[in-house]
């Protein structure tokens, strides 16, 4: 009996040791849940990739393929974006119908686009411009009620203490000086500055986790502690991480790069899956994220509007990127597309903002969004004259969204058959179905 009791006590002790090692499951706070619902409703945001790499006009990865960091970093002394105007940026973003902006505070090249005490390699102390563009942008966003998200790179091609990953091997760094503890502290102090000095920040958007190959060289980024710090500094701040993996504990949104959820044409979403978190797809207007002078292959406004609709049909937000010029201006082609999207959303935003994704998934004719008992069919096949819609609910009324005129329809089993008018909108013909 004595041996039995000792065994039970030993087992309890073992279980207790196991329990102590298991982190409690992440439970979003009420503040985070409110931010998630607001984020879901917004459906459209603008991504800004801007740094000293714009001076080279070769895209944001130029340092990875270009000269040593010592030569690259010298160009900060010539960075003077004289035409930067935060009010004009936010005016254009707001007019586009976008409801938030995500700004690159520090990209992989390690240059900080904000005033930081951690390094002189920033836009205030390291350039003749001497202005905190993030502060000006954040003030204008708060003034115009555009929510602010902040991009932050987990990797750094310039700092000696960043542990060498898969990229940045030609930038002149000494791998023997890698010091994770030092680098981790640097990042967390910068994140503390960002979440302390720039007012309400609705989301932190991480990138670079993929720099260490988890299959070959597993690396502990110590994300739980970092995420907890962010939630403590700003309890309603959302966390997203562009790691191309299923969401990790502590993350509040799921990011998809260059693909809507469920697709993998760009090769970044093969292992993601689709979680129950709010979803976001980031996509470029042209080919690059950062400014590249010869990259004039902009997607036309029709394509971008349809991409927004397709993304909303998957229950996700579209984060559409612009790469500002080195002088601080948004490219004219970007501004024209923002105007076009804004005009379309002023007429049709009711079918996008605050909606849920399609209850029956993408269809050959397009997709759908839903707001309560209102189902919006987004028909993007202009030559179609009849479409079939899977229907599980009774139908009260069918009409064109524009003009509100009735549309002929019939029901065959669980299919709603809609006859389209002779003249349809070439971009996106919207039919509204009122459900019983």
C-alpha cells in the first residue's frame, strides 16, 4: 500500500511538471475582439512600402542583391523626400474607400522610418530630411479616422547581432557577431517605442519569420513573450505575422500573401489553411512592393476592383500596396487607381463593408457577399445571360443592386436561376437577393 501511495504521489508530481511546462492557450481580450470585428468590417486597406531603398528604384530587396551594407547605408545621407505630405497621402487613401493603412516602420534593410533611440540609422537622425514621417502620418490618420497598422521586420540584413538566416548573405555581416539576446532586446525596445509614441495602433504586421528554415535549422523567435508585450502595451492591438504558416498562439489575424484565402498561385499559402481568425490578403498594384522605376505594369482599376470583390467574397480584407517614390510622392498611376476604386466603392460599398463571405464559395460567374438577409451576387462574366446560384434559403425578392429594378428568376430544386438584363456592368454586375 505504501508503495502504491508513493507511486501515485510521484505520478501527480510528474503531471504537475508537465502542466508547468505547457503554456496556457491564448484567449483574445475583449479589446482585441472589438478590434477584430472592426477589422473584419473594414475590408479594404492600403499597404505602404517605403524606405531608403526607394532611392535606388530597384525594389525593397535591393540590399539583398546589391552592394555591401556599408555602401548601401551611406545613401541615407542623401534621402530627402521633400514632397512628402502626410495629409495628401491620407486624403488619397481615404478617398479610395480604404479604412486603414499599414506602414513599413522598418524593413529587412534595417533602416527605421521613425525616430528611435535604438540607432541613428533612422529617418530623423540619419538623413538630412530630419522629420519623423511616421509621426506625421499617424497624426493625420488619427485626424481623418483612418486606422493605423505598423509593419515591422523580424529580420535585419544590416545589424551584426541578427542571427544569420537564409537571406542577406552578401551584405557584409560577420556571422560570428550574431547575438540573439541583443537583437531580441533591440526589437522589443523599438516595438515599445512604436506602441508608446504614435497613438493608437490597431495592428502590428510582422514579416521575416521565414528567414530561418524550420525544417533544417529550427529557430526560437520567442514570439509568445513578444506578443504578450504588445498586448500589454496596447490591449486592443492586433497581431499578424506573414510567416506563411497556420496562425500561431497570440496572433489575432491571418495573413495571405498575393493570394486570396484558399488559393496558392504565388506559392506562399500552401500550408496556411484557413483559420477562424479575421483574414487579410496583401497584394501589389504592380509587380514590386517597394518603388522600382521600370515596374510600370500596373494592374488596371477593373482588375483591382474585382480582386477586392473576390477577396471580400472569401470573407477577407484586401491590403493593397503602393511603393512611394523617393521624393515622397505616391506614383500617379497609384493615385488614379485609388480614385477609381473610391468611385466604385461610393456606389457599391454597401455590398463590401461589414459583409460576410459567400455562403457557397466562388462560382463560375463570380462570388457573393452577405449582409444579414441580403445576399449580393457579384457577377463578373459580362457575357453571361443566366446564372445558377446554390440556394439553401427561401427567396423573397431579386433585383439589380443599381437601380433596384426587378430581375427575373426561377427556383429549381436548390438552385436559384437568375436571368440577367441585356446590359450588365462590365466590372461587376451586382444582383441583390433578399432572403426570407
